[in-house]
C-alpha cells in the first residue's frame, strides 16, 4: 500500500517554529520597545530634574521669572531624549514659575507664592492643561510595528523649590545687631527719616537714626529674635527689607546704634592681616543659626555661638573693602545696585554688572551674622572679646565705604544660597534670607 501524503510527520516542526516565532517576536517587541520607552522616560526625567533645579537656582541668584525660565530651558535642552534635544520652541518643554504675575501660576507646594519652578518634558503625550493638545515628537518603535504600534510617548515632570537654609560659609567678619521695635526715641529726625518720630512706634518707627534702649536701660525698646516659627519677631523680614540699605557702624558695649557692628574673630585668624583676608576671601568655617534655648557659653560655630571683638579694625576694613586690586569692591568693580529691578515676589532691586545684566552671584554679596542683642547684653560683655549668639544670617551686597571720618561699611540686604543642617537653629519663614534648593517632585 502506498503511504498517505496526509499521514506523514515531515514539516511538523515548521509549524511549531512559526508559532514560536510569533511569540518570540511579541516578546522581543515587548522587551526592546518597552525598554526603549523606559530609557527615554529616564532621560526625560533627567531633563526635567536638571531644568527645574537650574530654574530654582536662577530664581535665587537672579530673582526674575524670565531668568528662571531661561536657565530651566537651557539645562533641560542639554539632556537629550532618544537623541533629540528639548526646547520650549519645539513644544516639548513647558516651564512654569509660581507667582501671581504675568506668566506665573500656582504650583504646589508654593501655591501662588514665589519659590517654585516646574518643568514638564513631553514626547508624544497630552499637555498637562489641555488633553486635546499632544506635545513633543514620538518615540519610535521597531518590532512593535509588526502589530501596528508605530510610536510611543513619555512624559516627565519635576518641581524644584527654594526653601529656608540655616548655614553658610564665607562669612564677612562682621556681627551686626538685628532690628528692634523702636518704642522710645529721644532724638527723632523726620527730615531724613520720615517714620522716625515718637508717634510712630514698633518696627515701622525704626530707622537708622535710632539707638536700642531696652527695659534693661530703663526704656521701652523691644527686641524679639526670629528663632523657629515666631512671626512676632522684630528682626529683618525678607519681603519688606530686601534691598534695604544698611550702614555698619563700629560698636562698643553700652551704646547700641542701628547698624551696631563688631568684628568676628573667625578661626585661624589671629591679627589684622587675617581679618583683612577674611573680608577679601572666603573663610571655609561653616556658621549656623542658634536655637532659642542656646545660651552660647562656649564657641560653637556650627550652632551659632561665635567669638566677636568690640569695635571694627578700621584700617584693615578699609583695605579689605576698598583696595582697588585686592579689595572686595575691586573684585567686581562694575557691580552696583539697581533699585528698578523686580525680583522674587515683592522684592525690588538687585545687583547688576557693568552692562546692566542681573548678577546676584557677585563676589561682593556675602553673608553677615546677625546677633541676639538681648543675649549679648545679658552676658555683660565689656572687654575685647565676647561670645555672641547668632539670631539670623543675612546676605549683604557691599556697596562700599562711607568717606572720612566715619569709614562705615555700606551695603544692601539681600538673599543668598546656603545650606541646611538638622540639629541647628532655624528662623521664621519671614526672616529667612538663606535659601537652599531642593527637588520636591
């Protein structure tokens, strides 16, 4: 009998191989194309993170929404997604800055307060605010096209926030008295200081013509430090004192004038030469803010207990600030204060370079220590050295020095980037001039 052509087993393996190939192709498609999507997703997240952080840093250093958006776009574009750069012009990057002004919006956790920068990076994904709008070019597929999947998309978002800090390096060797509630004024001067009168009390009535005359001296002036969360403090406030011109006056115990300042005896600084060096350069010693309970009986720089000397060495101060080659002003001679700039929130003014461009990273912006005057007085400091308690740290743009005979240092109160450490004191949000940058999403 002839064998039936339908009963043989030849070619049976071909059917199994064909079925297996379909499964293998599906698996390869899943692995290759899905893996490509996740690689692209990671690249998009890197771009969003870099852009948000750059924008927040620019918000601290330059203060404007425009500068924040420009920096965010630049750094987002330098992180490619599947070999393609990102940009606002291409429609695959959207940059948002918190606030209530033009081009600003509400961004958690800042809400409509200034301080947050959000960057969204899209590749073939719907817009955050308009789902009918697809942003960005697609991510291709290779094996997925076998089953009709010709493209895929990814989206990433990142939000960076400027938050409060409590530590700093490169301290200018000056310790300055904080502002107080001026409830007693024996010598008002309304010609140069409109609010300087006996009828205007509190911090509104404070002026640079005043002396601190507390109950300990038989009067009614009051100083409340900004430690922790204490909105009732009398000290400097970011939203109203940013840009305030401050004159640092050489101080000695007994007469506490506005701008009353002493010399900080920084570590490894033993004489006038080191003191001048600390003005012109960055002393690496970290300085923190004290807590309300700190008594500061011993020097502890990190926790805000610092060594100060009465008065200020005038010769080294003049050389350290005003030397045309090595002095602090000479290091960036073109920098100056422009009161017309609009910065973060209601902050007006900023430092610009010789061309007029914003330059809040000028070397002439340095931190200075603000001391708790109540603590200072209670210690009975009367000699050449004393331990002071740091109630706050502010940024200070050094404008220069008053001419003879006073030779006082003149500058503007500003914010500046710093650091944050646990176990160290903090200040109320309204008084925090040190800013740190952090990713919150």
